[in-house]
C-alpha cells in the first residue's frame, strides 16, 4: 500500500463529570439513551464512562472532523443529564464506589474484584486496516518495541483519586493489573496467535476473547490491528497525531514483513519495563529525576525522550507520507511540554496545588477542552 492508504479509525473512552465540581457521574445509561446518542455511544464497565467510535478514514482531516463531531454528540447527550464529558484517562477526583453492573461486566467484577471495580480508566484505541490476518500478525510481531513511545507521547493521567501519582500515565499501571494485559512475544503466524488466545481462554481466567487485553491485537470484528496503549487525549488534534503514528507503525511493519525482514527479538520482560518507563516518565522533563527518560527500541537502553521520539519519527518517516509535518509538529509540541499530563499538572499548580481545588480545576479544564464549540 502507498503511504497513508490504510484506513484508520479511533475509539475514545470519555469521562462523564459534574460541570460544577468535576466529580465523575455514573450516568452512562441515561446518556446513551438520549435521543440519537445511543446509536453513537457505547458503555464501559463503569457508568462514569462513554465510548465513541469513528468510521474508517484515509485522511487525517476527515478523522479529526469525525472525532470532533462524536465528542460533541457525547457532550450534547451528557448535557441533557446535567453532565459534561472530559478527555481524561483517569479521574483526578475520586469517584463513588462502583455499583455492581449487570451481565458480563458483573461477572468480571465478581471474578476480579478491585481490579475491575477500580478500573475507571479511559484509553484511545486505534484501528488500522490490514490486508490479511497473516499481515496482521506480521505487524504485531514488529511494532511491540515502539509501542512504549506511543504510550509516552499520549500520557494524560498523572492524577488518581485526588493525588498526583508521580506518573505521566497512571492509567497504564491501573490497566496492566489485568492478568491478560501487556506486550506480547513474536507469534510468527495466525495459527500461533490463535493458539495463544485459546490457551488463555482455556485457563478459565478470562471470560472470553474480549478480555484478551494485549497492547496490540487483531480485532475480532474488523480487518484491523488494534493498538491499545494510548491514553485518551485531552484534545482531538492530540488524538489524531497518535492515530497517524500508529498507522505509520503498522504500515512500516507490514512492509518489513512483506520484505521478509526478521521480527525484532525483544524479550517480553524488557518490553514490560519499557512500558513502565514510558508510563512513569512521559516525554518531557518533570518535577523529578525520573521524568523525560524512555527506553530506546534500537538499543534497549535508557535515553532521553527527545532522542527516542526522533528515532520513532525516523523509523516511520516513509509511511507518514503527507502527514509527516503534521505529526512532527505534534511531537514537537509534546516535547516542548505539551503532553496531557504536563498540562494537567500546570492547571493543578495554577489552582493552588491543593488536592481539593486543584483536582477539581483539572477535571473542569479537561471538560472545557474536550469538544469546544
């Protein structure tokens, strides 16, 4: 395929919050039943979340317009119930306890307890078109070492239950409590991928294939690779840049697979540490010595975020095609202090840096930026 030819789509999980004090509101059922919103919004385990999903697009501008429209639909539906929506990967303000949900989610809660009940996290899932399952597995086998860099670029969850966690993407740590979450080894073939999934389900631990929470996986219902590492973005343009990078990674990996280039032999244990480093550090210097350090996929060693992001951009340069400048500018903004995590911390500090007023200000600021009119 030519650069940019693969269609891509984005699913976004958004937080429902009180427009006065930023508290998470468990209103997803009522919000989804509002007017035509039920056709466009899905629910998650926690009633404080709604999910949107774009249609597939070739062009970045079309994707951006679609995401804006869907966020506005969510905002309008939430408004009928006295709520607003926010692009927050974790809630800065502590939520109420989870009421037992019905059906499948209730069974998950019964089995996993606090791992499920505390799972108020919002991600951005990017679907990128593939020509076959063989190509898809070839992609999965080659993109793993670069996914921590996407995690770092998208980091948007420093606060958890009224406190600064000292992590840029605390959502990543909460999500990775699931026993089926995380990076994967090289599969080599669709048969090996399917055998891995079947073995996981056979343990009786996960309920079904939908709970196979790999960092990237073959989508069950679409001919896509689903990249699942990113925090939901505060603003749409941030989401678009992450999606374009994910598509470029998939396209670069597909070309390498088609050319018969071997998959990198990165141990899963090392990939887990690279993901932790990305979640801890993000992409910009912060308030301690741990910030701004990532693992370089080329060497497996710690390096500055600017060096690692430059390596990612070089790796996917051909695949970016016409989106090259847009993505480079987006990455430059992040490296200059533009991650969602950095923005949240600035809002918190401007509000006085106190748990009460500060975290409320963060939530309300995110709601104001989520789907501007």
